[in-house]
C-alpha cells in the first residue's frame, strides 16, 4: 500500500472533552479517559500503512505531550469543524482525511480499507457513518477538494446533503466511536487500545464488562 494520506484528528481540551462519559469509569479521572481515547486512536492511525502523517489539532498541553504525532495549535478555537478545516489547510495538498478522536478500538487494517475505498470510488468527498448511522467518524477529500466538514449532530445526513458520498464497509472498530458508557462497553468487546484498556482494567464501565 502507498502512503498518501494525511489524517487530521482534532482533540478538545481534556476538561471539556467527552462530557457524556463523565463517571463511566468510577474512580478514574475523566481527563485520563478522554486522553486515553485520543492516544489509542492516534496510535492506530500511526500504524495504518496508507498514512504518511497524522496531524493533531489541540490546545491541551497534556495531549501535546502524550499524543506522539505532529501537533498544530487550535488557533481557531471555535469548535470541531473549524479545527478540522484548520488542520486540513495545514496538511497541504494531497489526500486528506478527518477522523474523530474517540475510536479506542480502531484497527489500522479497517482504517486502511476505508481509505483505499475512498480512493477507488468517485473522486469526491467520502464519509464513514458511525455505528448507529447518524454521526460521522471519518471524512475524506481528494487532492484539490476542500474537506468541508459537517461534524456534529446528525452529521451523516449533513455530509450527504453537502455532496459527500457514504462509505459503508464492514469496519466495526472504525465505526465505533465512544460517547457514552454503553459505547465504551461495546468498544471493550471489540478490543481496546493499550491506554484505554489499562484504565478499563482498573475500573469497568458502569454498564458492565464483556463476558
């Protein structure tokens, strides 16, 4: 596989990130869980064979210190979509993808398959819906085409309405973003990255652990 993709991963300040997960791991600091999700996501991206660079957009010093990738300060500081646009502009020309930072079970082979599929179809923006089908975990753009992110509530419909085409492969670890304790339990069953798994080993999600 040829390394051609730059992947942009915005990460909020940890004290404001993943608010619906507060209390999901009793006894564990919320910021530690938010950081673990981001670190494991980026580690999986770095291991993906078609990716040449990971670019993290963040203003959090703890993320910058732990993330193991190129960091761009979030100068817009105006929310998720401006951060994606800013990161895509910093990535320069070439194939660019925007990925959410809450995919702790992500397998590099699934991400690679989705990115290859994005290149093999129509030369336009493509997106991968989340597991419920309403959100978006991955948005891609070919060279010369703006990423034009529409992340947020009902983002799958928003991306489709903007002209992006869905990618619907069998990629359970890619589609499993983690917003709630139930999502975390599902991701645990898929197999977590090392940092999130370490936290979950010390304190199980409140909805229960897989058998």
